[in-house]
C-alpha cells in the first residue's frame, strides 16, 4: 500500500518567479525604462527571502510588496541621513524608537492585528533591517483613522497604502 503525503511547499524564490509571471501582462504595457524598474523591484524580495518565507502569507504578493516597501524605506532613511541638517524636523519625527509594536491607543486594534501578522516576516530580517521595519510600521499609526475607516477586511491594503503614502511624502520633501 502506497501512502500519499502532502505536497512540498515550494521555496519562496519559486513563488516569487511565479508571481512575477502573474504580472507579465502588467509589465508588457510598461515603457522600456519602467520595465527595467519593474524587474529591479521584483528582484528586491530576494534580499529578504527568509523574511518572506517566514511571513507565511497565503497571498504571495503581500510579502513581495512588504519587501519592496521596506527596501524603499531603507533607501529613504539612508538618503535622509545624508541630508540630516536639511531635514531635522522630519528625521526626529520618523526616528522614534519603537519599544513595542503595540504601544498605541486601545482603538488601534485593526492596525495592531495587521502589524502582528507581519511579526514572522520581521523575525527573518537582520537586526538593523528589523528596527527599520518596526519604524516603518510604527509610522502607520499616524494614519490610524484612515485605516479604521477601511475596516479589518482591508487592513493589509491599508497598511501598504499608508507606508507608500509616507514614502511618497518623504520623497517630496527630499526633492
């Protein structure tokens, strides 16, 4: 009698390639320079392969997007560090030390749960990246009312949007 075992879960590298293939039609509509940027963006999660694997998110694009947003956040922080004197007010606001993911008001349950769902992703990061990741997530509390307005069923999308919104604001300041 032959017993059939469950399927082996493919590595995240394979999942990343499959997800990139899934976005092939999107990429085909981009201009030449944007196609290069797209390819470059999809290579970023390879830097955070362990974190993506540990995140155990059933929707493959989520850890991919989180890797990209973390990488961009890290680039922004490095750029701000280089321009420290010019951006003191912004630097002080963003570089608040995070003692806990959950040192927030009691009405932040939706956001706290969403951030908690990314804890395994965080565990797969190097120490410096982990602290930047926590700072990045902490910045989302500034948009708590907007996240709450979307409800728990849209908490992941709201998290990404607030992170990208904050990064966009920072890029405008640095420009």
